[in-house]
C-alpha cells in the first residue's frame, strides 16, 4: 500500500466519530462542525507524520547521493591511474624492444665488417700469388725464346729454382670465412615478463577508517580498524598516525612526526603512545597496480592516566562520603567512574560492591552504610575506555570526618601536618600579607572545616587549652570573612572569654547570646548538628553534660568553624562515633 493510500485509509477511519454527548459544549446542530474539527486535526497529524517520513527519505537519499559521488570520483581516479600505468608499461616494452633491435643491428654490422675484412685480406693474398705466377711464366717464356745458348744455360737454373719454390708454396685456395650469418634468436624473456606484468586488476579504492570503538585502547596503545568499499585486491595496507597538538605550530616549527606501519589485515594495534592523547590516523591500500587514495582522517584517543584522589578534600559521615579528585590528564576526559569495595578487598575485581558511572565532574557524593569500612578508587573514562584505578582511599563510616581548610584561613593561623590542629602564634603577619589573601578571614582569626554536604546528623569534638579564648560552631560557606563568628546571621558559635574573675561562655548568633553560666570549664567540647531537627548542640564531653542548643532552619549546608581570639592551640577530633546521649 502506498503512502497516499495509507493516508487515505487513515483519514477515512478518522471520520468515524461518535456523536457528541449531552455534556458536550457544542450548540445544537454543531455536531458536523465538531467532526470537521477533529477530521482536520487528524489529517494534519497524518500529514505531519508523512512529511517527517519524506524528510527522512530525502536526507537518506542525499547521503546516498553523496556516497555515490565519492565512489564516482574514486573510479575516475583509479581509471586515470590505471591508464597512466598501462601507458607506462607499454612505453617500457617498446623502449626495451627498440634497444634490443639497436643492439642486434649493431652486432650484425660488426659481423659483416669482420667478414669483409677477412675476404679482402684473402683476396689480396690471392692477387699477390697470381702476380708472382704470371711473372715466372713471362720470365720462362722470355728465356725460352733466347738464341744464345750460353745465356740460356746460365739463367735457366735460377728460374727453374724459383718455379719449384713457387710450386711448393702452400697457397690458401678456400674461403677463410663462411658467407652466411649465424642468426641467433634474441632473448626476449624479460620483455615477456614485462608484458605479463601489465595487470588488469585496478588499483584499490580509498579505504574507510572506522570510528573508534569503546574499550579499543589502553593507556599507550590503540586498536584501529578499517574497511573497503568493494572486493578490491590488496596486497598490504599502510596505516599512518601522528599526535594532535592543541596549539598550531608557529612558522618554522616542526610538525608532529608522522609514523606508519605496514600490515596485511584490515586492523592494527599501534603501541608506544601517550596516555589520554588524541591521534590522527589515515590508511592506504596497495596492490600490484598501484596505491589507493588516502582514506579520510579519523581521530582516536588513548585511555587516560589514573586520576589522583585529593585526600585532604574528602569528607565523610555515617551515611555518605564526598570524594574529590584531580584528572591528572592534559586533555579532558569524557567522564569518571567511582568504584567502591566494602571491607579490605582493595584489588579483587569481583569485590566491587558498587560502581557509579558517567560522572561529569571531579567529585562524587556516595551513599554508604553506617559503621562500615570502604575502599574507594576512581577511574577516568574516554572513548578509548577506562583508565587504571587511582590509588585507593579508605573511608570509615563511624562518624563525620573532615579536614581544616587552609584556603581561606586567617594569615595568623598555621595548620599541623595531619590537618586537624590549628595554631595561633604571637607574631602578627604584615598588613600587606593579609591584604593579598582573597576570600580569607581578615578580622576574626578563624578557619573553616570542609563542607559537610549531607543533611543528616553530624558529630565532632574540639579540644582546647584551659586558658585559650576561642569560638567554635558552624557557618555558611558565604559568611562574611571580615566579621566575627556569631556576630551575624550566617554563623552560630560557642565563645569562651577569659576575664580576671572567671571563665565566661557565650552562645552567639547574630551577636545575641542567652544568659547562661557554665560552672565547669569544658576542655573537650562536643558539637552535634542535626539538619532534620534544625539543631546545633554543644556538650562537655568529659562530663557528658549538655551546654546549649541552637534551634533554627538551616537554609543551606554549613561548615564547621573554629577561631582563636588570642594566641593558642585548638585541635579537632572527628571521624568518631557520637556518644549514646547525643541525638536522643
């Protein structure tokens, strides 16, 4: 059935509408108009479908026409090369035959000259013998006619002696050279070989190099495949490749070196390459007739290098972990994969308990189970495949874990090597050094802990010197850095002030504190953050004593915040399980 027939049938079928029900808003007598509207909509829908199909067919025919045009041009090129090749072969044959003719004619001329010279020498010798014989005969006749007997007797003896010597002489009376010529056949075997080498097999058409397949590469190798348009006769292929540079070489600068390999198959594995590098590849086919045109160039990528997990920027809590890493590659990668292994199985592939794939950025929030140990690694992925796994990081989901963030800390503060203790020394940095630090605390000698990006329960503890004046609490990431903790709406803190008469404690938010008095100075303070309840509670850990609780609605994630108002030391203890009396 044709498209127009299908359209007609579908249109006719769409005409079978049920009459309007009582609740139909159409006025009396408007059912026909109602049907006409639906008929029009149905016809428009069917027309749009047919138009889409026709557009697809047109695009398909245009692609096919382009493909035919490429084949047409390839045939024209192959015919031109074949014609040129054939003409060259026949010119070589004619040149060889002409050279053989000249060599043979020259040989015959030399043979003729030798024969004539030999016959001429023999003719001269025969003439000299005849002249001698004639001279002896004339002498004998003249002697015979003499009347003087004494003279006759005197001269006859020498004459007879000469005649005897001449008669005894060996005169050459046979031809010294034959009259015919020995005509040897010319060796034309090489000419026959040349004639046989005129191959009627056409030169190959340009191969088609295939797009890169996934998992077709390693960190230093690429597996490349290609195909032919038709059943061309090919003796071997040559694959060319070179790295693609991001920057165009300046004038006079050397271009990337082009390497090539010769293979007989339609695939090849190229080795000794750079990781996560883009390579440009093309291929040619060769047979006895000639070399094909160059294929279109294709871009392939080697597998990336393993990422680097940034341990000091990874945080965790009993229900999740935030893993951050660096790519470690000059070129971008397509995505990343995070692999989790529960327990201590760090190398067994079958021990992977969870994989998170297609991550577009260099961080991932992973949901975990409480009180478990996990080993986490990251792979970088591009079209060539996944990289080797990164060095693993171990996560214990016993409590909230984070590091102090040196970026943004007040210049007076220094951080211990393990990242959990802050020191405020006696020496003040110059004002110029403080001005150079952007996004850093400038008035309050404070530092933030890493962001806790999960709305769950978090617990950590702070250990302080008995005589230290400090502020500990939480703050939004966008807190004003030229303000004190607790002196604005974006931070909540517990403050310790040492007066001549007593230890004073304040619980500040927006510069307001309730009137509380703490009789026992806490040395180790526990902080419990509960997003669901909207509470931030403070405890004296040594006594298990509740000190104060802020009640609020946290509009965003908060970060732990620590400050020293005078020189001293403050240590953070985290990654620990909250005591039983917390969150009850």
